[in-house]
């Protein structure tokens, strides 16, 4: 996948800058707007000796073929190590770690492993590129190790940092980077793109994905509609049973449950205060009835609890207990407000 149509203006602006001399670029913005494919296209173009103007690479030269095969000697991808790797474990920076549980953080060992690569002369005589994604998943020690390199960057080496939440990066790292901000595309452009991809109910899918089209395309491929219907039916019920709901939410679906509940509660608060629905327009009538009786203070407390739970989603001690506690808090929020 290359540069998405809504990112073409950013692409043309960035390609006009002589990045082959080296330095660091921070690609920042919400998940699902094409930052990762943009970064790979940029790396491919910089490494291609035949690329001209704003091209993404010729696609035919040895450099492009090696890049597409994930074996380019002048490119390194640094991504999170497996959760069960040791604190200083350092799997290959060229490929994703195999086996283990879901990826969590980029370790200091992975950043230090770059030293040998950075000392090498480019094989193709041009530039070298290091892609760090997601950069906001670097351990603090890894970020500090990278900072030392960015303070004295090797010549003809470009660092590309991709971050959904750039503020998680130390300000010292951010200050060493040229920042490029990505935003969600215009609604009509995103809807046209989703329709062309054959996404069912594109308007609802886009809203549920925070208006990021790539996230919308991905989320609806994982049984999303069935799980959403189950949850919204439960949340709009007058006799919600927190224990039964907790039993129906699989641990693997905890993050999706949390996101759905966040958007549902946001709409309740928005209806209560401004009479507007943002994420669930197809449930506007049910949400409106709930919002009329909701307690604003309890809703506010619910939002705070959701925020706290979101910070611990990667390592929940007891997923079922998390769902049950959030459901209990929700039942309090939608109880009839004090007269």
C-alpha cells in the first residue's frame, strides 16, 4: 500500500525537502489515517536510486525489489518486542518478532542493536533509513538511547518515527524531529474510499473508527457488527446485568469493548449537554431516551473511569472484572437523575 489519496498534499510537501542528507521526521496523528504506509513509501522512495520528483520508487530496481521483500540492507524497521521477551531482549530489527504474545514495547536493546547498522556505509551508495513504529511504544530507556543518536546523527541516515500519541515521546526526542501532522480526511472523501473498498455501512463504520478510514476498514473485518449489536442492546436495556455482560465479553475483545463503551458514553454526554450524537447516529433515539434520565455527574465519573481503564488495557489483571466494574459504573450513570 502506498500513499493514500488524502495524504498526497503532505507527500508532495515532504518530498520537496532534501531528506537524503539525514535527520529525523516524526509522523504524528490518529491511528488509521495512513501514517505507516506513508512512512514505508517514503523510505522506499529515498532508497530508490531511480525515483524522480514525487515518485514512491520505480518498483523495478534492485533497491525497490529488496525493500518490497523486507530485506533491504540500508533499511531497518524497529517495532515492539514480544511481551514475554526480557527487558533487554533485542529481536531482529529488520523483521517482526516471531512467536510470543502480542507485541508491547520497543526495548533499549533494540535501539542499541542499531549501532552496527548505523556505522555501515550504505550498500547502494545513497541513504539509509531507520523506521521506528510505533515510536510512542518505546520504553523510556529506549527513547533515551535513541536521543543520543539523534543528537549526533550519522550522515545520510534518516530516522522516521511514527506515533499515534506523540506526546508520549520525551520532548527532547520530539525537538530533534521535523514533525509532520496527519489528520482524518474530509468525511466525503473517506466515505467514497470506504465504499470503493466495499465496507458495509460506511457512515457508521467511519464514525465508530473515530473518522479514520483505514481504522474503519480494519475494525469491520473482525466480527465488529455482531459484537457492537450485542453491546448496544445490553447498554440500552433497562435491566443490564453487569455479571452477564462480563461473561459475554471475551478477554481478546476487551479493547474493542472499551472503545465501543467510550463512544457510547461520549454520545450520552453529548446528548445530555448539546443534544448531538457523534459516534452512534443509528442509535440516536435510544441514546436520547437514556440521556434524558442520565446523571451528568455519574456520566462524568464514568468517563474518568474509562480513561483510567484505557491506560491499563495492555495488561489487565482480570479482564472480566474490568468489564463488570465498568458495567456497574454505567448502570449508575444511566439511573434516573436526582429530582
